[in-house]
C-alpha cells in the first residue's frame, strides 16, 4: 500500500551533530488508496452519521470524517446506489450542498453497523501510518543545550550539578528516575521539562488496527497549536475542509504532550480501555504521551505494587515498543517514544531492583536546599508576590522553627509560608509583609512539631 503520510524525509545525520529541524506533515489523501482504510469501514461511518444526524449535506459528512469531499462523494454515491440514503434537496450551490437523509433500509443497516461499534468520529488513521509518523517525528526532536537548561530553569533555584544531569537525561528521550524528600521541586522540574520541549507533533483522532478503532486525541492531554481548534465531542470542526488546510485533517497538530499521573495509576490504565457499550477503545496514557513526556508522580504510592508496575515497563523501556492486546486476543506493536519520568519521595532501594535500574540510565537526586538556596527561593517568591524581602525575618524563621524543632529545609517551604502570610494578612485586613507576628502565625499553622 502506498503511504502518503510523510511530506519530507529525514536524511542520515552524524550522531554527534545537532538534529535537523525537519517537519513531517501528513499529506491530504488524494484517493481511497491514500486513506489506507477498508472501504467498508468508511461506508459504515457515513451510514452511522446519517442515522444520528438526520438530513446533512455532503460538506458536513466530509467535515465529520475529516476527509476531502472528493473522496467522501464517491462513498456517498455508493451509499445512495445501495438505497441506504437519498437526496432530500439542496442547502446552497454545488454538489457539496446536496442534503442527504437515511432511508428505512439505511436505518436497518446502520443498526447492524452500530452492533459492531458506535464510533462516529473522524476517519481513523491506519496503524502503519501512525507508526511511521511517530518514528519520523522522533528524528525532529531538538537537543537541549546547557544554555537552554539555564534559561528554562531560570525561575527555579537549582544547582549546576542538577541541571547538568537533567540536560543529557532529557536529550536521551528515554527515561529518568528522580527521587528525594517531598517538596524539593521534583514535580515542578518535571512540568518545566514538558514545557521546554519545543516543536509540534501530529496526534491522530483515532487509529485503526485490523478494523478495530482506538481513539488517541484527548483534549485534556493534547494542546492544539495556535490556529487549530479543539474538535467537539463528535470530532466535527468545520462544514468542509478549507482550501487552506495543508495536512490530513484526521490528525491534530499539537504541542508535544505532557501526560501526568500520580497515585491513582493502575495497571489497567496502561492497557487499552474498551467500552462495552460503544465497542471501541481509548488509548492508554503512554500512547497519548508519544512524542512528549509521561510523568509518573508519587511513584510507589499507587494501589498496585511497585514491582508489578515496573515489570510492565521493562520491555517498553528496553525495546522502545509496547505491546497491547485487543479483547479478541490479538496482540499488536506500537512505538514507545515518550520521555518517562519516575518521580518518588520514597527510598529507591525499597522500590526497584538492579534489573530495573539498569534500564533507567539517569537517576537524579533532589536534595534539601542549602540555607543560601532557601533564602534565594524566599527572595524570588517575595518578588513575585510584591512583598519586601526581609533577611532578618528569614533568619528568625531558621532559629525559631527549623533549629529549635529540628526541621529539615524544603524548597517548597518559602512559597508555602509566604502564601500563608498573605492569607493571614487578608484575614486581619493588613498589608502582607514579612513581620514577626505574621510569620509566627503562618509557621505555627504550617509546621507539624
């Protein structure tokens, strides 16, 4: 089958050289062959849309399936010749304005098709095209330089040592294990990594695996770039593909995804989710994260045992592919191209064994801040909240609370204490400031002694 997914191809490059910024764009299909789907699947989609939508134009059907009208028109003609729909008039000028309505025979056939699945969104993308797109997009990911790290983390107080470990880990595009006491910036740094990865990726509305539909695009985890609107729940965006569209509309042009999960993660969430009523699947987190970052926060606090969760990742981390299983028992392979970040405040030795650590090249410890770093964080947060920084009061906090009660410094403490100072000041109807009275009240209600 001819594949029209890729507009440009990457040339071999020196591994030590900077990756070229090549743009891979899915071409608008020119024929049914280019669409790459079984013709019957597209006919089923059209009949099901007609069943639910009532009278609609050919332009509407093209916009709903995200396919050029010339291709959809050919399919409509077949549906009409099989007497599953009929022309009911016109809503404008030209053939795209013909209004179609389902017939009684079409309703019977639609019910049969809905028994297979109730999907009525955009036409899926074949698995082979999705796989090729993910592999080619991996070649467009730019390297992170030392200058980029310093710039992107300028709002945080990080040591040069930590930044110099983060840079190569991000460039690997594979996985990292970050650990340390709670409140020392692991989650904040992970979110910053997600933002600093530049470039765009194409996310399909859905993919087709041997006639089975798996939805991928998720408006919660995928952010279309400027100019691309988020489709509604039906997948419908415009009445007809505009002449200005320059790529296959079955894909959504998005920023690199940042997918986040925490203690609620279970093994089932890493497998296909099958809806018994609609009879199609939703892709798991790691598929939605392809091309971007997948953060597993609070690792070790999930309901599932850490060992079981880690065993699920061994093959994907090693082979860069994942294997999913349909309810029919069929297994298939998908690319695994996300930067996986395991973040935990538990002791690593209690969570993972040597075999797993071997597959995670980068292990980065987030230590407690020094007193100087603590003061710098406090100064920065005071500036962001338009509060005058008072070093004498900060020293007072160290003496009266940290030293007296043997408390460890945490990177989050300055932010939390200052925010509580603001809350108390609002309650007392006084200007927020680092005064002994407000700080005493904030710390007494913040620290557990």
